[in-house]
């Protein structure tokens, strides 16, 4: 049987690896290789998801569930499931000339409590839920597109990693780094002892101690692709 402590230690190491991969993704992006940076960033998201999954499994063991190594491995093998577990926030990038863009402007202009503001808020929430639902698969698909040359859906042209939009890649990396940064914020020394005592205790017993890289963002602001 796999102990709670072992699972929490695995969660720490997966989070450490997520940070390492994301930092390397940023370095590659800034070095002019967006598609390979995207691959590393999505692998980083995978590890962020693995960390969340292992933490959830540890909570199950804490209340008496028995888990063996094969079950742990199976829980962490699906890439889309890991992407879903890693989706700790949802970012909407809105074109102001769309219906959703108009809803955002309406809510900003009228506030949350007016009739128009409530209707706009409902539209934004619907869009957010839809984005949250499709993000895990779209991120996995982006990972594949950044790694392999393949035919497009129409089978009339080729998808080339080198032709991916730098701005689109940057958005993926920024979102991944933001979610990782959120985890770092929760695991600060002044927070973890009170809010996550089991994680703190597991870390104290680890050798080597995990080193969580600080978060960093790509420097590019405009699409270069």
C-alpha cells in the first residue's frame, strides 16, 4: 500500500518538476523557439496536474482508502486528466468587437447589480464555463501541435510546429505560469503550516528537499509569428 506521506512527497516533487519545465519553457520562448517552449510548458502543466492528483489521492488515503502503486500510476497516466487537474484558473482573452467583448464592457460600465450588468455577468460566466471545459483538451492538442508535424483536419496542408503563433504560445505559457505561481503563493512558509500542515510535514521529512523555482513570464508582448 502507498502511504499518505509517500503521495504528498510525490506531489511536492511533481510541483518542483512543473516549475523546472515552466522555467525552461520561458527560457526557450525568449530564445526564439516558441513551439518547443510550448511543448515544455504543457509538460509542465502535466506535472502541475500530477501534483494535484497525488495530493487528492493522499487525502483519500488519510481517511482510510487503500491504494496500491498500480492505481497511483493509472490515476496519473491520462494527459487530458492531468491538464484538467492543472486548470487552477481560467483566463478569458476577449475581442472587444464580439458579443462577449460587449458583455465585458457592459459589466464594467454598469456594475454587477444592474439588470444589464447581471445579464452581462451571466454571459461571461457561460463563456468561462465553456472555456474551462475545453481547456484541458485544447492544451493537450497544443502540446501535440508544438511537437509533431502532421496533416491538418482537411488533409490538404501540414501543421508545422515552427509556424505556430508566438503570441498564442505566449498566452499558453503565461496561463501555465500563473497557475503555478498560485500554487507557490499557497505554499509560502507563513501559509503552509496553517493551511496545509500535512504538506508541510511531508516536506520536512523529504531528502532531497524539493526546490520550487520562482515563476517568470515571457518578455514578448506582441505576436512575432
